[in-house]
C-alpha cells in the first residue's frame, strides 16, 4: 500500500514539473517581442564591435628538432675507443630537452626577453625589438603619468645597466605576449612545432616568431653541445701543452747531440738515449691527442644544427578579422539568452508572489 502511495506522489510531482515547463514555454512565446528586441539590440552591438575590433596579423613558423642521440655513425666506434682513455665526446643521449620542454622554453621569460632584446632591421635601421614594441603600442603615452621617465627610456645592449623601469616593461611585455599573442603547439602526432604570433603590427609579428626560434636554437644548441665543447677545449689545451713539451724535448735532444758530437762516453750515450726516448714518447702522445682532437671536432659539428626551420612567415601575413556575421550571430544569441532568462525569472517571481 505504501509503494502505491509513493508511485502516486511521484506521478503528481512529474505532472507538476511538466505543467510548470509548459507555463514557462508559453510565457516565452507570449513575450517573444521582448526577446526579439533584445536580440536585435545585441546584434547591432555585435556589428559595432566587429567594426571597432582592430585587424591583427598572424605570423607562423614551423620547425622540427633533430635527434642526434641515436648513434653517431662512424664516430661511434672511435668515441667508444676514446672513452677507454678518459675522453667523452658528448655523443650520448641527452634528456635535457624534448618537444614538451621546447614548447615551454619558447614562452619562457628568458627566451621571450632575449628575443625582445635582439637587434633587428626596421625600415633599414638597426634597433632592438623591444624599442619597436614600445613605440607602436604607444606605451610611452599610456604610462607617462605612472612612470614619467618612460618618455626618454631606451633599451641598449648592456643589460647590467638596466633600471627597474627597464625590467618592469620587459616583464609586462612578456606577460602580454605570452598571454594573448604568442601561441606554441605540437602539430598533431608529428615532431613539428608551430610558433605563431598575432599582433596589430605585421612586421613585429614576423620578427618576433623568427627571433623566438633563433633564441631557442642558440640556447638549445649551446646546452646540447656543452659536453662536446668542454671536451674539445680540454683536448685542444692538452695538445698545445704536449706540443710545447715536445719542442723543448727535441731542442734538448739536439743540443745534447751537438755538445757530444764525436764523443763516445757512456754517460753521454745514456743521456742521449733518455732524451731520444722522451721525444719518441711525446711524439706518440701528440699524435694520439691530435687524432682525438679531430674526432672531437667532427662530433661537435655533427650535433649542429639541432633545429631545422620548415616554414617561415612571409609577407603578406594572414589577416585575422572579427567578421560582422560572427559578431551578429554571437551577440544576438547572447541577447536572446539574457532576455529569455529575464522573462523566465520575472515570471517565476510573479508566480511566487501570487501563491504567497
């Protein structure tokens, strides 16, 4: 008997909900003029927004990262042999960088600021990119009240001379660019990385993506070849040192032979044999070091370049506009939603007041 009553109560509740939904629908239909007027007004706002929305340009650069860690060709056997004598040519696998790391690196503060501080050619004149960015965004006029010194502010190459204002503007530029303008992504499942920049200035968009990739390439190459360059420097210094010792040993050997020419004393003969043996040992050492030095140079060259550009931005860039049709549709839909909510809420409030 209790289950029967519960089913009956559920049916009543469901019927009440259905009736309430029908009432709300009828209320919307009866107030369609309000919804239509609101949608029309918002559509007009959409047109005005589309007309006021500034045209932006999109520059896109695609590149791939080479993986030189999977073997070193014919250098592998030499590197293995040299490692037995304590030499490491840096040809092993490196986990410092991956596609994910490079995606983060491209939008890091270090790389973005380095790109902004790079020298570029603008209208035939050399200037830092951050100066150009500050000028066409009219930052000097916008921030003149808060920071009067910005009117005469100019960036230079020596970062040690930067003031707090220099660093502050760089920080603002980094946040704005990485938040709204610069986009980095991995294309599908391939190893192609795409870097794009949207800006109201066509030249700036192109220059920024090029400098970003150039900075990452330099930093990436410098980091990945650090071990090989350290090994090369060490072997080069060792080669120079052994060569100097060899020259001194050869000079001592020659002087000894000249001073004992025609003399067959046993003590002099032993000294001559010792000097000759020292020259021979140094000759062998120098030959092996030179061999390792050449292998190290080839290994270092084999690791470059690590980033290959596939497509670079070219003028004219892609124009990104907010179309009027898109503005009309989006704003009209927003107007319809807001007006419908207003009508329904007003009806529910009236209904609640009447019941009470």
